[in-house]
């Protein structure tokens, strides 16, 4: 397969996951009760399967989550980190008000 054909398809899938899908989870993560770690792990696996079309991963997950395009990162949002960030922001707002 031509590399130029697969790259736009992968970036399209990444933008689909990062925009509408993760925004729905942001609403869930803002609440005081967090989803279980098994839920986050299962959903992360589903995202990875979607990105690679049920095939073995071609790029390490640490690289996929990296935010620097110059070193190969693809800027996929990490759900576990996003959940923690939103919880910290929630606690800060409670503490300041």
C-alpha cells in the first residue's frame, strides 16, 4: 500500500477520536466520580483497534500519544491523563471558591 494513502486516513481517524469522541468523555470526567480503570483501559483498546483497523499496531503507543509531530507523535489524547487533569482542575475550582 502507498504510504501517502494511509497517512491521511490515519490522521482522519485521529481527528475523529480526538474531537467528538473525547469531548463526550470530557463531560463524563468532569463529574466527581471517575470511571473505573478497567473502563478506561477497555475504551483505550477500542480506540487503538479503530486506528489500526483491527491490525497489529504499527507505531508504539507512547509515540502515538506524543504531542510533537517532529519526533513522530500523533497527538492522540490519553484518556487516563485527561481524566486526571480534569479532576485536578475540579479540585482547584473547589478550593479557590
